[in-house]
DNA sequence: CGTACCGTTGAGGTGAGTCAAAGTAAGTGG
DNA sequence: CCACTTACTTTGACTCACCTCAACGGTACG
């Protein structure tokens, strides 16, 4: 049937991929360079950073195991809009343009799948929430913790939440559109209030539900006020 | 050839579309409602607003004549992430899901075209620049003027720039992640400095190149400082 | 055991938010 | 066409979260 990915096509897709290993700090692709294919992170964490039109360097997306990256510029047929930097030792597999293009052209089904990935990309929305909203940094930081929890093997028992941050304070600052000093101060506040405990990159949240509630309640508070009540 | 849009397919696509007219203030689609198809603005302006996870209402995209909208949620097969509100009397044509789905499944070529549209969507990036960056509101406002100029029939003679803002001050505030009062103050500043003149919704920029230069120079200034010079 | 980065702390400044109140434009209905 | 309602805009005084700057402590690594 037209539009379906044949077994042969799938086989080609799988065979053509190339695996690489990157060390902490390595760039996997670079802003303004040509997009040569699709990247899929198999293990480790990658941070997408970009220098915007104003020359500010910001981070806008953290990529974890199992996630695709580089697809936006690839399908737009434009240079990469960001630089992908490995935060840890990272295994990445790469699908070259020639193969992907051929399969997309042959198969509406595969193209449809990519359409979904692209359309569901939460990156821009998250970035806006983390950096754009006018909520206090403290709330945005807690929200980031919740997002990170979902992409980390958080050891959760009895509402407890414990995981390793894959990010430095500077990276968190870049993600939140803030300065590293402010991150330090927020972390101190959260510890003083007993909301979370930090040892280097290890975070422990005694009551994870409480954290979520705090984030949401502040949101609710805001929206009530916006409604004029 | 597999993947090509047949004449019959194109015909179907064109015939199935439905035209509607909306008045200022009408919603064309609504956040959290199901995405039923693709919308294309033929004339007029539409603002995409959304209530984020924190309950803040923000605007993140202005749609002008000839632009598609609603495609992200449509292809993601998720509820609309925003509400589309007509800012002026607006002609919109609508392509129902059944037709689009069928053509995408049949044609890798058409799907590829949608992939490009989706991947090139500047909305999220612009929104981040306008709302997310830590630049002074004044600079972000000027940047917005430059973006608006591109989507308006700006009557440009001898470096002069003159057009109607399709947005209220409140809408501009929502787009920039600021308060209406702050917009008023920025506008006053720009008038005092002779950079732009506002009469209601009419903007006149005596020296458009100067405006662009001001925006860029501030960016450059910032990045120099970031580089430690 | 330096060198270099990352992280922390404190003091001080400010851009933009908040609040409140008055002015203006834009519809609506008689 | 005018009164009336409603929404948008402007102004000024005040406040504060976060930035900036500068200096110091910690930790990794050759």
C-alpha cells in the first residue's frame, strides 16, 4: 500500500545509522552549521544552547535518553539553530540525510510520524515557561525540578524524590534565563524552607507532591488575581 | 510516482476547503478543544493566545494573510495549545482533518512540505526572543516593531517606515511578556527620543535603519560584555 | 600544587511590576 | 445623534526581584 514503510525500508533505516560516543563538553552539532541528518540520544544528557539574535547565549532544551534532536533544522533544511553539547558521556546515533529523505519521500506513514514528533516537541513551550513567564525565579526553578524529575531515574519512595541533576548551576541559570548567583540564592532559600536538599548535584525532595502543589498553587494564585478576584 | 500529489488529490484539497469570516474579537479555535483541521488566514490578523501551566495568559504569535495556523496541534493530534482570536475582520479558510489526513498518508511529498512548514515555524523562536530574553523592554519592543513591519504593508519611502499596528497596547504587552503600563512608558520614551511617533495605532519611524541599528547594537553591546570585554 | 573553572556571599542599583485613579476611545441602544 | 456602558490607555508613586560587580572558597585535574 502506498505510504507504508516497507520492511526493506526499515532495514535500510536501521542499518544506515552510525553510533558515536561523546565526552562531557563535546559538541555534537554546532549552531549555524549545516544539518546533515537526525540524531538520537541513546544514553547520557545533551543540552541545546543557542546564541540568539541579540547575542545572548541561552539554553533552551535538555535532551535525555531515547530522544531525537536536530530534527527541526533538518526538516527545515536550514542551518542548526543551536549547538548540542554533551553534559555527560553520551551515546548518540546518527541517521544521514540521504536515507531519511528517501524514506520520507517514499512513505507518507513515516513522514506522518515525523510530523507528530515535530508537532509534539515540547521544547519551545517548556522554554517559554521556564524563561519567559514573569513568575518568580523560585517557582520557575521548582518547575524545572519537576521537568527534570521526569527525565531522570528518580528514586521515588513514599513521596520522596531523589536524583542527580545533569546540569551545572550555570546551565540551570541559562535554562531559566537567570544568573548563576540567583540560582545559588534560590537553592539556599529552598533548603531553608525544607523544600529540597542539595548536595552538589544531588537533589532530595522530602515531599514531591508538596513541591508540585507549591508550583501549582502559585499558578492558581496568579490566575485568580489576573481574573480580578 | 509514489509520494507525488496527484492532480485529483490537489483538486480534492482545494474543493474541500471552507471559507469563513470572523469579526474582531471572535475566536477561530479555542485552547484545549480538539483540533479539527488546518486553518489558513486569507486576510486580516489573528493573535494566538494561551493560558500556560501557571495560569498566565500570554500571546505568542501574530498570524497575517497567507499564513497557516493550528497545524501544530493538528499534526500532534492533541488539543489546541492556544486560542486564535481575530484582531480584525478576518477571512479564514479551513481544511478538514479527513482530507488532510488522507492526502498526507498518500503523498510523502505533501507530508514533506508540511514538515518544512512545521520545522520552519519561527513562532517559538520569536516568542522566546520577545518574551524570554533579559534585554530591556525597550529593545524588545523595537524588535517587535521590526517583526511587525515585515508582516504589514509598510509604506516605506526614503528609509521612512509607516504602518498600522494590528495590536492593542494590551496585546503588545502580552506578546512581550510585559504590562500595558510599561508599554505606554516605552512608547513615550521612544517618542521623546525621536525614534518613533505613535498616533493611536499608527506608527511612524523616521529612520527605519536607525531602528534596526539600535536593536542590533544593543545586542552586540551585550554579547561583548558577555564575552568579558 | 598550581591553574582554571565552578560555586557562594554580600552590597548596592534598577527595570519593570503593582496599585490606584483619571482620561479617552469605542460600541450600544434609545 | 446623543447618552451610556464598557474596554482600553495613560500617569504617577511606590516596591521589589533580580541583576551587577567584586571578592573569596571549593573542587577537579594535569
